[in-house]
C-alpha cells in the first residue's frame, strides 16, 4: 500500500513538472489564407487570436468560423505532439497498476 502511495506522489510530481514545462511552450498557426492567426500555450489555453479585418464583414462569417476551427484544430494537434515529446524526454510516466 505504501509503495502505491509513493508511486502516486511520484506521478503527481512528474505531472506538475510536465505542466510547468508545457506552460512555457507556445504554438502559433495560421488558417484561412493566413487571415486567422491563433496561439495556444502548452496547457491548450488560447493566448492569442488575430483576425484580418477582411473576415469581419457579415458575408465572410462562414469563412471566419471555418478559419478559427481549422486554426484551433491545427494548433491542438501540434501542441499534442510537443506534449508527447516532452513526456518522452521526461522518461514517460511510470506503469501504475490499476490505472491502465
């Protein structure tokens, strides 16, 4: 029982370390012909969004919506790859019985 508690403490420590490292990462992507620019941090929080004035007219609403969705999808995928690399650099997470 005590070894499981130690494993959970180690896991929590690794998770905090990973979160700290990821908070320093950012990814910026462009969509809709570079008219939508989105930046996410390593915790998948949007920290920046720039929209070209051209897309702010009512007749461009659909293109703007698609551009935001595409930018978010691309940024999320790229950040997930960075997260996986950071986890690998840290040696991955330990195999804890009962969590898989």
